């Protein structure tokens, strides 16, 4: 989260935290245990666990890390969605959760090549779950069969997995240069996928406005705001206990929590520092947006959703490699009733008609790299 925005808000409240003489820089650092998965796995880990250690670094909605891996059959991994880690309000049909399975599968496949495995990935081996319910947690999302193949080539994006980030800061005021625009446009697409990109003010301005309106709608809708608030981990202790969700740490948040200014109740109450801080933070990244892009699929089948994730994470890795920051901003794509009007205007603006579905909408730009986000430990997702 953009700490400068919060500091501005605090400035307005008259709260002086630096006056205490306390050494701010030492308290409430990101717990090492929450980011140690970003150091990569030990080389002697059994192969499937080694692959999974890369896959859990995938981008995923609200950082819920909703994956379960069944290792009960030799040379196979069966991937399930964790029914305890869905987002019923902002992702009522599990579309984003399944995109987050595509990102996981793609990283798994890239890591497998590095270890000399060919992967045979079968999506929904027992059939696709219905598209209009959250019943995605009962059937396997994918069966991954691993086959040693000495002739397999490694994937050049493997080296970017540990440095990949979703960069949620405001970006520099700059439109993508022609080379970087070409890199973003060179993403290899899977069947039925299309991408679009806006890299000048005339094209970005209306998209920025859709991002602004939709994030405000999410914040002013109590149950969608509550879903985020309940997943917010404030301070190192909470992050260490639950290395997922939305993480806020550092001296500033330590002090806000200490003065009871950052409680979940406060975050739900308009007019408080915590609630206004959330709005100011979002408006910070909205303003700091000079390039935007989107990825659509020809239909909204469950496989199309997973495949959107596979392509999106490749884009994220390509951007990392080129030093381009990227940040999904999904609010306008979310399927709850209050968002429908803004979403329909957004799709009209892009000229997209059902069944074509925009699966990912993102900011692109320039900004120094950010710290990694917390991750659960790889064994936490293994069920057998
Ligand atoms: C389908 C999908 C939707 C996402 N939507 C948002 C979003 O609306 N806002 C946001 O800040 N991040 C969004 N993200 C990024 C996640 O928050 C991010 O991947 C997660 O916090 C882990 O951080 P990391 O990508 O830096 O590892 C989305 C990611 C995925 C895969």
C-alpha cells in the first residue's frame, strides 16, 4: 500500500506520530517467514514439491492462494480450488479464482521444463463446473502429468518468476515507449484470446475513469468492502499468522494500529482515517496510471478463465523482464449487481459483446520494483 497517501491523510488528522522519539524504522518489518518462499526452493526438494514451490508464487486474486495439490498418484499433480479461500462477494462465480489457477499452472509448467519435465495438463478432467455458481471447489481444476524428457527446452521466463510482482504503487507520468509497447503486444495468445492496450492520454483517460468509478463502487458497497477488510492483515504479527490477503505493515501501520486507528471496524466506517486512507490509496494509483491494457477470451467458459490466467502471468513475467510495472485492477470486471452498470458502459466503450469476456484489466507503467507479497508455505497447499 502507498504509505505516502496514508501519511497525507494522517497529516490532515493532526496526528503526530514522529514526535514520540520512538525509532520508527525498526518496528513492524515484513516477517521473514512470510516472504521466504520468494527465495526459491531448496535444490534437493523432491521434484513435484520443487515445482509447486514456484507455482505458489503466482499472482492470484486478493492473494488468497486458493490452491490445493493432491500428490497421491506418482508423477501426477491434481489441482483443486480451495473452497475455504473463495471470494463470494467480489468474485461470485469464482472466475478470478480460476484465473489464479491458470497463473499457477503456467508457473508450474515453466518450472517443470526447468527440471526436464514435459507436462500434460488436462483442464477439468471430471468436467467443467457450471459457470454461474461458486461450486468450483468440488471438482479438480487440472490434472498435471509429468514425463521426463531430455529433449525439452527450458523457458526463458523461468528466471523472472522470483522477481515478478503486482506493482500497486502510482506510476511515473510516462506513456510506454515504442519498444515496451511492442513487448507487451508480443504476448503469445491462446485460442480465442485478444488483448488491447492504451498508451496515450486520449485512450487512457476514459479507462482511468472506469477504474476510478469501479474502485469507488467496491468501497461504497458494504459487503464487497467488508470482504477486503476481513482479509487485511495489519502488522507483522497478523501477516506472520496469515501470510495471505492484503498486507499492511511498517512503522506507520504499527502506530496506527497502536492508536486503534486501523481496526477493521474503523476501515468500514466512512470518515475515519482507516476508511479514508483506503480511498486515498486507491485514488493514488488511479491518478498514477498512464497506460492500461486488457485481455479478453472468446467466451467465458471455465477453461477460458484458466487459460486467461496462463497468458496473464506470462505477460506479467515478460513485463518483469523488461522493467515494466503491471497491476491488475479487476473491480470493473466483477459480477455483483451494483457493478453491472459501470461494467456495461466499460464493455460498450471497448466494443466487447458477450460471449467475449474481458478477464483481466491492468495498469502498466514505470515504477521501481516493490517488495514481494506474503506467501503461505508450499506444504500448506499439499493435501495428500
Ligand atoms: C485474477 C486476478 C485479479 C486480480 N485483481 C486485482 C485487483 O483488482 N487489484 C489489485 O490490487 N490486485 C489484483 N490482483 C493482483 C493480486 O492482488 C496479487 O497477485 C496478489 O496480491 C499477490 O501479489 P503478487 O502478484 O505481487 O505476488 C489480481 C490478480 C489476479 C490473478
